[in-house]
């Protein structure tokens, strides 16, 4: 009886860990599938000229939202709102278009974060909100990305 109790004490946490790992994998698989579906909607929309408002919320000094303009799939301008301060060409190099945001989300889901929850726009597929918890057991490592006021530009 003592051996059975010891075996249960050792094996039960092991099986629970395996089950949890399987669930985490399923969550990542589900998130990756949702990402692929959203990318397909985005690709089908075939938008290369657009503007959107981008904001990052985190446990850090808050910054203004950025209004980003993309032409020919390249970020051509970005400025803070409400101040109206434009980013320099050097700063623009770090601003992502929607395709690059999809790549970042994929990296977060597959390699970097413990938990990623994304709400995708039903019409165009772009990510409207991305909630990220890099380490489930850490404090103040979470952040949220919001994309609002998305506007396709007709040329």
C-alpha cells in the first residue's frame, strides 16, 4: 500500500503536467490557426494603402497613440496624437505595418509568450487587440496592443 501511495504521489503530478502541456499546445495550435485565418482574410482584402491608430498599454510610462500611414505596404509616416509630433525617418524604421504585426503576433504565440489572446477584425482580418502575458507567473510583464480607426485609403 505504501508503494502505491508513493507511486500516486510521484505519477499524479507528472500526468497533470503532461495534461497541462497538452492543453498549452492546443491553445497555441488554436491561436496559430486563428492567426492563419486572419492573415488569409487580410491577404484577400489586398490592402496596401491604409491608416490606423496604434497604442500600446503596459506597466510602463504611457505614451500617446500613434497614427500610422502605410503606402505600398511601407510605413510612410507616423505621428503621435494628440500632440501631432511626427516620427523621424530613423524612428519610422521601428514602426510596423499590419503584415509585420502579424509576424510579431506569430513570434509571440510560437516562441515568446506564455499567453497571447488576439481579437481580429471580421472584415479585414487585422488584429484589433492583442493581449500578451509573457510569463504567467511574473508580475507587470503583460501588455496590450490596440489598433483602432483603421481606414483603407483609396488611390
